[in-house]
C-alpha cells in the first residue's frame, strides 16, 4: 500500500468512513476490519459521538480513530459563524485520511457539503450514490476545483453502478480486440438476483425522491446545465446501417436466453451512469471520443417468470404514479413495505441470514457495428461478459467500494484521470488493476468464450 497522491501520502489514515453508524456504512467499516486488519488504517466519522463510539467498540477500533463532524448547511449565509465552524471542522476531520468513503445518504440531501469539504481537504472521495441528479450537480459544482486540486470525486461505487459500468467497459474493450476495425454499436446489460429478499428502506426513500425530481424535470435541468457549462457536444448520430441491437423490452417482460429469465427495464441509475461516463470522456478527451457515436444501450433486470414480471410492472406503475406528486411521495415514504411487497420495510434491516443467501449475476452483451439485426441470422460480432458476486446491496457493495478505493490508493497512476468529478466507467474502465482488485474481493468479471457450446468463461 501507499501510492496515494503526494499531498495525502503522510496522513495517518488510509480511509475514513463517513456515516459509519448507518446500516451500510457499518457494513463497509466491518468489511475493512475483517479483510484488511493490518494492511489498512481506518477511521470512522459522523454526527453522533455515542453511536460512533459504540461502533468503534464493536469493531475493536481505538477511540483515536473516531471523529465527530456534522455536515454544514449550504443554505446558510457565508457569514454564519456557527455554520462556518462546522465546515472547518469537517475539512479538518477529512484531512486526516487519504480517501473518504461517503456512506451517508440520501445524497441529494446531505452529499454536497461532504464533497466540497473533501475537495478542500484534498482528500479523494468515493460514495455509494445511485442518484443521477447528484452526479450532475456535483460535476457542476466541484469538477473544476477537484481537477485543480488533483482530487478524485467518484460516485456510484456500489452495485449502483459498478457491475453495469465496468461490464460495459469490458465488453467494449473485448469487442474491439476480437473484431479489429469494428465499432461498438450496442450494449445490453441484464441483472439477475437470487435469494435477495429484503433491503434497507433508505434505498427506497432515495428512489422516491429521485423519481420525483425526474418527474418535475429537475434531473433534466441539471443535465442541461452540465452540457451548457462545459460546452459538451452531442455524440454523432448512429449510422443507419448499424444493427438495431440490443432490442429493448418495453413495458412487458421479454425472455432473455443467456440468463433464462424475463427482462424488464432496470429502474436504477445504471443507464444514466454509463451515459454520463461516455459524456465525461467526450468532455475530457474530445480528440478520441467526439466523433464516436454512442452505442445503443439497454439496461434490464431478469425475473424468473412472466407472471412475476407482470406483478412488478403493476407495482412499478403504482410507484411511478405516486412518486410524480408530493402527496404520493409522502404516502410512499410513510409505508415502503406496503408498496414493495415487504422488500423495503422501515426499521427492518436484512438479517445476516437474509444476506448470506443472496447473490447476483450481471449478463452483458456487446454488439459490433458489423452485427446483423436479423435475429434469424448468426450475429457475427458479439462479445459476452458476466459479473458475479454475493448479495448485491450490503455484501457486494462494501466489497466493490473497497476494491475501487484500493485501486485509487495503490494504482492512481494507472487511472484515466488524476482529479475531477467522474464515474467508475470513465475512471476505471481501462484499468486492469480494478478488475483484479474486485476479483480479490469476491466480485468476478468473466468473458464468455462463445466458440464452445457450453459457453465457457475466461476470468479477467
């Protein structure tokens, strides 16, 4: 260990977990202690001293690794002395570590002050955020300063959106390697889950607020501001002779052969993150990307039967209808269990037994520009990738976050950018070491060998 940026190299802690008293934050801290007891130095931070000390005692951390730091209120005036002291205290705390792992959400409500403090402290920042508007708002607010300070600000370092983003990068890379001269014309991502029965309600609340913001046009407005501020040109139009692949499932479940499941459009942030990474590459590396059309993109999830798919479509229609209005949002927030068939229940976090039985597999297919849209014909330019891991929300997510943080810590010189507000695909996509780090932490990316009938796989 020890290849962090020069300004942070002598700091006492490798990582500081902000929000370590929350359900997911505690899982992240536990994982570091269990897997890297001597290799990494960790501190924990948050607002409640008593709760932080309880977590430290449970994890066997010394009191010297506990930092109390509230988040400042960005709506207050600059001359508010108390709020200014809160800002300074937060910057001082974050200055103790090389990387802050931000685990306190929803990020639209409390994320920005932590990002700003991290940039000021010259501390790299990674979070678990799956909120597309936050991606854009952070880019607008902090990208230029972060670049100038050589500070990395990286959102979506969790199941939202690591498997999808890095699978899309890997399948693109393998497609261009296997078929020289082709272009990536289409990418299909399909998540499947097994034994995932319960999730923390905080995730549901973030989804409600995010959908409501999108329905009001807030997300679209943030995206427009990014385009205008950074002068980003649209990607060129896809050529007419490119295959119209992948096919999108629409509003009804569609059979997916590779996973033997029925696909529906995935409601998470994956598609937004992938496209935001493409946009960032066009913005930062225009000579390479400005004339490259975006692939056709489909991000889905698979369910075991059509009947299950129809039930989810019905629940999704109720959710989207209610989340479009403030009163409907209040109804959703007040009883998440009712509107998710018991998956998200307030105050009922998944048990260890619930988590042990869960797993995921993400199937990704890349189509070259020489592929055929005729499903009766053999598609000539196709590469397939899988990403597999344990229960996605609270077992795989800490592993993904730590794997990416270790890549920043140890292989910063291999990354695409040295500073700025960026998503995993754009930052890590071409970095072999990130796939190795993920594998070491139990998240396996594999390239499917389609020359054999059993579709054998090659580990990355």
